[in-house]
C-alpha cells in the first residue's frame, strides 16, 4: 500500500511542477506568477480542490506522443472566496505555452458545467498562446465547446476573465462573452490577429502592447473593464468584486452587515452642485458619500469617463450605481457611455442587483462622428436596458436632465420605481438659451428681449416642480438626506415583483 501512496504523491508533484523549474523561473522573470500561484492568491487559503490533475492530451501527430505533461496546460477546480464557492481555471504558460488542446478544453468545460449546476461564479485566468496547432481541428472544436458553455452560462452565473499574459486568436472570444474582463498592465495583451499578421495584411507596424495591451483595452476600446498593476493586485481586486455579486441568478442581491448608519445625513452634499449651471463637479463625491463606508468598485473607470458604473452597498445591500459625470464632457451621453452603461444595467438586472441612478445629463452628444458611428442605436441600448430591467430602480436627478437623455436615464416612464430630484434639478427639453432661440426666433435681433425670455424660461422649467406636479418625480428631496431616502426606498422595494411579457428572448438594438 505504501508504494501506491508514494506513487500517487510522485504523480501529484509532477503535475504541480507543470513545465518544470526552468520555465517557472522564466515566468517569474517576466513579472508573472504561475497558474497555481495565482489560484493560491485568488482563493481562501487551503480551499482549492483540483479537478483533472492527471489529464493528458491524446495527440499522436508531430511527435506529440512523446510530450505529455499531467494537467495539459490548465489548472481547474473549485474553492472559496470569503467562504463563497467559485469555480476557477488557470492557464499554465509553462506547459506548451498554455495552448489549448481538446483535452485542455474539456477540463474547462467540465467546471463550466459544474458551476452552472451548483450556481457558482466562474473565474478564468488567461495566460496562453492560443490553439495547439499540432491538434488542428480538434483544438478548434475545443474552443467552440467552451464558447457554447460561455453563452449558456451568461446571465445564470457571473463569469469573470482575467488576462494575465498573452490572449490571442480564438482565445479572445471566451473572455469577450463573459461579464467582466480585467487585464494586467505590461504583461497581458489581447487581439484577434497579432502584429505580424497586421503588418502583412495592412502594412501597419505595431507592437503587441500598442495593438492590444491593457491600456488600449481599458481606456480606448472598452474591451476590458479594468487594468491592474500586477498579478497580486489583480487577484485581490477580483476577490473584492466577487464579494459584491450573488453566486447565481437564483439568489438575491447580497446583504452583509454594515457599520455605516443608513440614516446618516451628509450635509456637504447641500453645496455639491455649483450655483453656475455650467460649472462641473465630481459625481464620484456624491457616490462615495452615499454608499456604505465609501466602498465603491468602479467598472471601466478609464473608458467612457462621462458615465460612472460600479458596485457599492447601501444599508449592507449590494447595488449597481450608474451616474453621469459632469466633469467629463459635461456628462453627455455618447456612443461609448451608452454601451458601457447598457451592459452594466443588463448585468445588474440579470443578477437581481438593484439599480441606483444619479442623473446630471445635458443630452446626447451632437456631431457627425457620433451620428456616423450609430449613436441612435447605441443610445437606444441604454434606453432598452433600463426599460427592460425589472429589479428595483431608484433615480436621483441632481441637476440637468434634458431632452431624450432625461427619458433614457431610468425615468419614471421606463418603470423607475422611486424617482427623486434635488431642488437644483432642471428637467426640460433643452437648456434655456437654446430653447428661447428656437421658440422666440422672431426676437433674435433683440438681445434684451431674448434675455428676458431666457429668464422666463428658467423660472418656468429650470426646476423639478413641473415634473413633480405631473407625478414624474416622486419627491423633491434635500441633498443631505439622499442616502437615507435611497436606503428607505430600497427597503420598501425588497418585495418587488415584476415580469416582462413572455418571449424567447428580446432583440436589443446591438
């Protein structure tokens, strides 16, 4: 019996070593951790249960029968994050460059299906060189099997991808279908075709970092929801994100004990909005002062900065926060901000997370670039997402809510449950100056008359009371009581039940 136990331990040790000490040293020299070191950082200490440690590829072409490593380039299994069960796979670059074989793919598919059965998040750590060329179509079949499970799991369990090294070709599409993608600066990159192919086809000379580095996707393309400094920070922040999320769509938004008084007044908010309606202010200040303990996990903080999306807690309950940012482009809605917020709203709705929306929006961005880029359909995505959402929806208009953008930002007309406005709110078709220039075009040559008309328009519409008189605003509230009013509204809405008409699926304007 002893020799059998010794043999088992010997095999385990061989699997744990991956591609060998030399390749592990090379990984460390690049500033990257190994697949197993990453899992150890991500999960609670001692919680990891590994699956398929001894799986090997079954290829016999190109001498592959003589190159077999237990585990075959990916470490899979489950563990816990602060006690919450999660399933994880971590690609091992030290084994065949982390390339995907059919056996490798089936290991990933197994945990995807298991996570779906038990209702637990799936976290994928990517550091790989794409398909294993020696396996040909078998490798491509493996990718497609993974893609299918990504699609089936969408909206059922949270899916998080962390790009920690190369991720190219077929490898990029699995992360693209997950809920969140995070990257590590300077060591990770994503692209469909690499720099060499780009040079051959388009004659562009570009480096891997310029083509698909973390800064590119976190700030320019919006493909990644964030970029972290190193592997350690990445794993720490993913742990933090998982804490905000339910394990599946079968659960309610998580609630945990909070030491921040839900009835706390914040007097500084009474002076947050400047007297000058054209002067910007930082909407993040409002968010941080309203959520529990100023703990806010922002999504896509470097992309489409004119809108803020992220997770916080109010009275211990996780909420999704969407807010226009007056400091960037005056908080206007454009193509990128509409896409960013729409996807976030749909995630929250899929996983029963209430939505809190702070509105200060002058409208949609004008110009040929936006129109040629399809602003009409992209803006409709956000409208569609809010209208479709059945979770509790609370809206606070702090200042401007002009035109169609007023409708889009979780207005009463899109089934907003509780809609508040600050006394500084201006709800109108457009700003006073533009409005009077259209209405009183005949008086355009008389500046004094126009100024009087503008003052009249402001008196009539640059306030929340017309909307309140129609019932479109439930109450005009004092800014300092915003946290208390939102907390009470959330509590009143915990029993909310609302169903959309039966359909196979909707047809959101993609």
